[in-house]
């Protein structure tokens, strides 16, 4: 199952909100359809969102009916709509900047079809870069996995959260492919159960041993000595190493620290945002109250109860053992080493 696939004139999106019960696809033929799919979490995961908005940008250019003179103003509206979908995942803004920069390079062209072709090629490069980076993250990260290991992960940072292969699950997958004896504990990840619905599904399909646990069981497993290390993904990494990831990640990091268990973040360098000094500056998306009051249409709380539903939390860098990227594994001091990593050729 691919999270997204470019069809030439449409973006096929796997509706992850339906998994594992149903396999349903949306063929997005407009940038608005891509925006809706991102907002509804049909496509989710920072790298996958980045690739999706790149193709959403392309669809905007394909929709445009005027001459070249009016294209810049139209594409500004397209970009603004796509940018407002998910504020935390920095890959979204990274991909839009790449598409905007590529469009600026086309202003000396005379044919709008040539411009569209250039944009399609750039979106394809963004998707291919994600595939390549994920494979390299797996290769880098597998070296820190013992020959026999029990790994805890939170949310879904696998192939479904990327264009292909995965970040945190990419490390686990690479270690498994190398013959290491891996067992994974997957947190269910309330309220939308990405760990239960998506991570468990991916690992079962890869024949990787997995046990599903409730979010509030992680500390007990660590107390019992059943967790050797933790690997999670990321939606934005600040210049000092503070990392935003799915809500509940911070709790897992604190528990791991208390039990002396290594805690790793796996993410491409496109997720590192050097413009953000600390995690306090990372915007945290708040999701609809309905996601807490209901579980896939079934009421689980009184209709009138107040709800606080942040989609992400921030793990301070002091709890992170290392950040696994396609360029290598970064350790503290992150303010120094992340900058070195980003300027490395």
C-alpha cells in the first residue's frame, strides 16, 4: 500500500482514516481535494504530507485556466490554502518553498505547459528524495539496534507516513532485513489509534514481530525490563534538538529517561527547522473535539464535555539520545551538531 501515487493528472491518496478495516483511495484532481485529504488525515505523517502538498501545488497549476501573467497570483492562493492545512509538520512548508522557488525560475518561459512540466518534475524529485532519505535513515539507524532487541514506538512513522519505507519503522525494517531479532511494542496512540491501526498493520505485513499495547502501559513494560530502546518519528525538530511528534511522545521520552532506556528520533533533514530556536516556538495543532468524544463514530464521552485535543507535544532535547537522519546520527549538543549536519555537503 502506497500513501500517495502520482497518476499524471491526479494524486491517488490512500485514505488512512479507514485502515485497517477498508482500503479506500481518493483520486485528487484539485489542490482543494489534496488540502481536504491532509486536514482529514487521509494522508498523514510529515514526509508524506510534504510530498502530497508538492503534488497539490502541481494540481493548482494544472487547474489554472488563464495566461502566464495571472499564474503567480493564482499560485499564491494555492500555496496559502495548502499551507494552512497542518501547522506543525515542517515538511509541508519545506516542500511548498521548494515548489515556489522552482516556479520563480520559470518566469522567463513562454509556454504555461512548460511551466507545468517543470513543476511536475520538481514534485517528483521531492517524492524521490523522500524515498532515498528514508532508505538511508534505515541504513544509518540499523547500526544502533542490538542483534536482539525489544523496541517501543509511538504513533506511525512507517511507509504510510512517508512516500516509501518509513523513518522510525524504516530503522526497524532495515534492522529486520539485516537479520536482527526484533520485537516491537506499538503504542495504540490515542485518540486516532495510528499505532494500532497503521503501525501494527505495517509490521504484520513485513513479518516483524509486534505486540500492541495501550498508551498507558509503556511505563509498566519499561519497569519490567521489556524495552531495550525507543524509536519515534518527528514532525518538526528545532535547532536545539527539541522535537515535536504525536501527542504522547513526551510521556514516553520521560519514562525512558527515568528507566535509563535510549530514546531515538528518526527523521529526514527536511524535518529539521533551524529557524525555530527551541520547541517552545513550534506551533502545535489542535484537532477537533469530536476526535476525543467519539471513536470512529461511536460516542465514548458525554457530548457536552469540554475537550482539549492537541495533535502533538514537544520532547525536550535532554531526553533524546540521538537523532537518526539520512546524513548520520546526531547527538548532543544538538545546537552545534544539527547546524553542522545541515551545512554538510
